[in-house]
C-alpha cells in the first residue's frame, strides 16, 4: 500500500499537467480542486513517511495557520454575511492547508519520472499558450465550442465571460513562465529559440484580449531572473524583502491613490482609474479600523459607486480590492498584515535552501516576482484558484535539477 501511495504524486502531477491547458483556458477555476487533490496526496505521503510533523512544526506553516485562524476570527465583525455551512474563511483555511501538501507532492516525485514530467510540463505549456492564442483569434471559438451558447442567451455576455476566463489563463501561464523558461534553458542548449516565440505569443494573446498587465509583469520578472542568475542568494533575499515590504506598506497604496484629483483620474484608462479609486476608497475604510480590519470579505459589502468619464455608474470596490496587501489591511487589519508578513519572513530560509543553484534561484525569484506583481494589481487575495496556481507554480520548480551536476536529459 505504501509503495502505491508513493507512486501517486507522479500520477496525480501527470494528470494535472495534462489538464492544465484546458483548466487555464476555462478561467483557471479548475486549478483549485486539482491543486487540492495534489495537496492531499502530498499530505498522505508525509503522514505515511512520518514527515508530517516536520511540516506542521515549520515556523512558516505555524505563521500561515495563525493568519488563517485570524481570518476566521475577523469574520465575526464582517458586514458581509457568509453563505453556506462553513463560510469562506473556514473554506479558505481548509483549502490552503491542503495546498501546503502540493510542494511535498512534487518533492516526492520519483527521480526517474522527473524527466518525463519535465517534458510533459513544457509540452502542456506550449499547448496551453497555443490554445489561448487560437481562442482569441477565433473570437473565443474554442470557449464557445466547449460551452455552447444557450438558445436566447446574449452572445456578447458569453464572450465577456470568455474574455475574463482567458485573462485568468494568461495570468496562470505568466506565473508559470519562469519555470518554463528555466526548464527550456536547462534541457536544451538552444532553448531560447522556443522561449522567445512563446513569450511573444503570450503577450500578443494578452494584447488581443485587451490585457496589458502581463507585459508589465513579464518585463520586471525577466530582469529579476537575470539578476538572480548572477547573484542567487542575494536576490532571493531581496525579492522576499520586497514582498514583505509590499504587505507592510499596503495602506500606502491607498493613501497615494487618494492624492489624485478627479480630473487627473479621468485622464487615465478606465481600468487604471477604477483601481486607483478603489485603493483610495479602501484607504478611507482602513482608517476606520486599522488594527482589527473591517472583517473578512468586507470588500464584498461595499456598494458605493462613481461615474466614469463615459457616463457609466460603476461600483467602486468590485468584489475585492484588486490588490492583495490593501485587501489584507482592509479586511483583517494590521494584525493580519503582520501575520502575513511573518509567514513570508519564515519562508525565506526554506527558499534560500531550495535555491541550490542559479537555475532554481532564478526560477523561484521570477515566480515570486510574478505572483507579487499580480497580487498588487489585480488579484483578490482569498481567491482559491489563485492560491492553487501559486502552489502549483512553486511546485513545478522542483522539476528543475537541485544541483548543476544533475542534468535533465
């Protein structure tokens, strides 16, 4: 039985990699259950190998659990009424703890299967980016082929949903991009010949999908990856310090956004204007209860609106603040922000230990940078699928050899 269990990580990761192109084009929502399944297998292996206690006692895990427990406590004074038996903060805790088994699943992959899974990951990534490109060129033809428009349904609404789904897929593969790039470099002498067209197609798909953010994420991510290749340990520390600083200084984003006048905001693209208004509004709500926060999921309860320059009435806070640090401060306050930052501080040591060579360090720094940039500009911090994509993205890095002498052939 133990032998079968220790083979499961190979099989489940293999299944996840095969499904990933289709999960991404469907909006990434399927990533949540797939990531949770990988995590459960990882925990099962840890339990049977008597390694679970080591993970549970890890400082980063204890800090993360403290933050998740505080989320449940912060629900007590939230203006947003939870639906369902458990409620979102309890579900978040269960799912994120489950996700913590994702990385052990990748660590326990049989070394003989590493080469196959590396090939599969690269092939599925090429397929996933290609499918997204075909979908946008065909006017979301692939999306509507899989999920046909119902009789009487407005086609434009379905296309709008497909556009959002494709945006999540683009975000997912942008976060996977550092792992893709480093695997191609490690595996092939001329790997950059594949990397360049992949990045170009990814960016072109984003442009055609009216999404400019991947460009502004990929450029600094590539820069950080290059610097980390040259200065691996220093840059890993620098990236984590930047991430910690972003969390601690989250309210500063809202404060600075509030300094802009309505006339200045009106000159900006609507997506930028909306975010700046959202963060300025969040700053005012943070001041109401900076220590404890306004309650878990409080962002969902705000219904105040503004009139755009096109004359549309738009809800200022659209479900979440589109900025993870701002949302943390708004909903779970300074206590939640300190616990979040403490988790990142405790993660720095295992991150440095993982970065045993330039390839691993560069891929890790790039992945963390991409996660940080998306988290600071567009993500709802409690979204299950995004947590799943983060853990899977970090897990994929374990397919890169741990030492320069270990070559993937």
